[in-house]
C-alpha cells in the first residue's frame, strides 16, 4: 500500500498548517464548472447549504435536504482537482446525537469523496465534533452567525456587537478547537472579536463578514461575481457577471427575433448535393414590434 497522498488534492491538515504562514483563500462552489475555475486559486471550496438559496430559490438554508448536498458535492469534487472540498451538513442531519451525525457525515464522504464536512454551532456541538474526528471525519466548525439557527436568533444578524456577547462566542471558538475541528468559520461578527479569537486559538479562522484579522476569507461565489440581486454589507463584488449574462441573453433574443441567428457559420452544410435535397430558402422575418410605453 502506498503511503503517499494518492492525489495532489489538499487535505484538512494542510489547511490547518497554513495558520500564521499564509492567508487561506476559499469560495463556495455548487457545480463542476465553477469548481474547476476556482480550483486554480482557492485552498478549499465549500459546498455550502447556501446553495438552497442561491441555486434553488429557498428563503433560508433550513429546508435543504442531505440528498441535495450530496448531489452538488459530487459535482464539485469532480470539477476540483487540487482544492480541499468541504461539504455543509444541512439542518437536521447532525444535531440529534453524535451517532446520527456520524452516520450522515460518513454517507456524505463516501458518496461524494469530499475531504471534510462543516457543521454549525459552538460549544453545544463540541461533543459531536470530537465524535466525528475520532472516527475519521475531518470537521470544519462554524460559529458567530449560524444561518441554520435564524429562527432562534431572529434573522441574519451580526454577532458580537455588544461586548457582553464576546465571552460566549470566544468560548465557542475555544471549545470547537479543543474538540478537534481543523478550522472554524467566523461569520458576521465584529472585527475586533474575530481578531481576538484568531489570536487565541490554534486552528485557522475563516472569516465571512468578520474583518481582515482572520487567517483566511470565504465568500459566496455568486455574491462576489455580481450575480446576486442583493448582497450583505461585507461582500465586495469583484465582477459584474450578472450584467454580462443579461447583455448576452438580450443579444441572443434580439438576433433570434431578427432572423440573424443562426447564420451560415452556425449550421451544417451538406457534403454533396444529392438528388431531392432541397436547400431551405433564406429566412425573412419581420422586425419585432417594440411595445409602446
């Protein structure tokens, strides 16, 4: 049996080892094509349950089923060849007990060939994190704003705005690190709190709306590409892909209606004109009427 990593794909310990050495780069990814592109630049890709909102039109991440995560996870693993692929455990698949969490996490890893899973929750999930890691499942933790809990916390609200909240969030970070998580996502929390947590724990912190003091950063890909109609305050749009897509579709629709697409270069020619082959006449179309305003 070979003792070498069978592929060049990064693994959970590789991400942990980057703390204090270099900034960790990550994005969400939901399908093979974007995974293949992001794979060139990211250390890990997260198949986030945010796909329920971004790809499937849910209002929250709560309704996302395990089967949907597995389907998208398979696609991302096929597309990415180097980056670690982490898959979110959706709501209701890990909270009941450590054994239930292991059963579902093992299924995710076996069916997708991903390298780790992510679960939300701090000290309340420490026992589960330890249980999973002890049985061979690398776990990325997630504290601060935990979207699966919005019905309890009252919406997508930034955490740690009051210093009285800091001690509990710091305890969450300490407990998940001690339980064996290889990294922890800090979502939507004040920058000083995130920086304090980053300095206090031995595992990397991955910020999303948590400031520049974290060990790495993650964004929802569609947000940073400019595809989302509304984005949180912490998002910078590095592209305007939504506008480019709309322009391309508008151009396509105009050419189809004008009869200029497809042109001859987009069609297949007959190699030899056989008896009885009728060439279609040039199509003449009327200019589309522009609705009056």
